[in-house]
């Protein structure tokens, strides 16, 4: 571990976790090829204790209304949680496994703890996240926001393949309207329902195939930038703290995992 980053290796795979910068994966290299967009805002970061957007930064828990900072001005909503903006602690490191934690704190109004496990194998990476309540229950979400490079420099752009059951209709305010519609062609900045679990295949023709899977039932796909595409498994839809609250209690933590598995096409 150097420069507050943790690097795990397994065979020809290596992943680096920048625990000081939101516990994001700053690098994932397969046989020397980088898969993630580089830069302090990119890589792959955990979204917690919410995913995507909270409408105008406000959510309710029982009779209480809470205001989260609008953290992507001039965007009018609160984006992607607070976990990506804080330093995490290393609690355990082995050659191909590491565990990280951080304690929920202001501006999030409820005490609790978040854990992220990173487990690397020669042909896969498994990420697991847990959210625990210290006392009062609260609504929460968790997921990941990877920025996969659109082109690996070895051939054609990446191709996406997935078969969602529906697409969340997106309003002019970029929030789901509550209507489920038949999936539309891209480009996307949209949430899709996959009730049998997230399953998305990214193929860089002639280079690599990578499958993103999760028992979670929601995935956001964002491919409106030239440099990268995002495939984001998450525990609920955008604005879900308000529309589909999942309460975390001291005896019922929120847990979610995703596995990225790959094979060479070279």
C-alpha cells in the first residue's frame, strides 16, 4: 500500500483502490490493459447512502424532511451519495482481498457504518457493500458507478448487450416519472429494471468481454460521453429514497454485491 492506495493482484489482473478518494477503484488492469477512465472523479466509485439523484436534495424519513447538499451545481439535485467524497479506512488487506469502512456523518443525518469488500480473482472482481444503522433506522441505497473506457486502444469501441424488463421513463428534470416503459434505444442516461438480476455484457471486439452481474434489480446505463460508458448496478432507482425507500435498521443492514467477470478475445 503506497500513497494511500491499495493494489491487489491475481494472475494478470490488478486493481487499485484509492481509499482516500471515496474508496474508488482508480485502476483495473487486465493483462496490462487499463479498463477504467482515469482521473480523480472517475475510475469506479461506490454510490452510498444513495444512488443517482435525490430530487432537489430532499428526502423524508417518517415525519422528518432532510436536505442534502446540491453537490453538482448547477444541477438541481443531490448526486451519487456522500461516500465518494470522503476518506475510508483500511480494515484488512491481503494479496487479492481488501476491506474498507467509513462512518456515516454530516451532511448525512443518521449514524451508521458502510463497508466495502474488494475481492480479485484471475478472471473476475467482486465488490460487496453493506450499510449498517447505528441507532435510528433510515432509508438508504448502495451501488457502483464505474467509468469503463469506450475504447481500449486495441480495436473498435465497446458494445453493450443487456435485456431489461423495462426502462424507467425519465422526465425533463432527469428524474423517473414513475412510469415503466419499453426500453428505448440509446444513447442513455437512464435506469432499467432487471428483476432477475443485473446482467450486462460489455464487449470490446477483438480485445475483451466483460460481464457485469448482480442480484440487484436496477441498473443505470450512461453512455453520453465520448471517453467512457457507465454500467451502474444499484439497489434502487434514482430518487428511490423518496419513491421506494428501503429502511436500514440496526438488525437489518442493506447489502449489495456485483461481480465483473472477463475473458480475452484477442
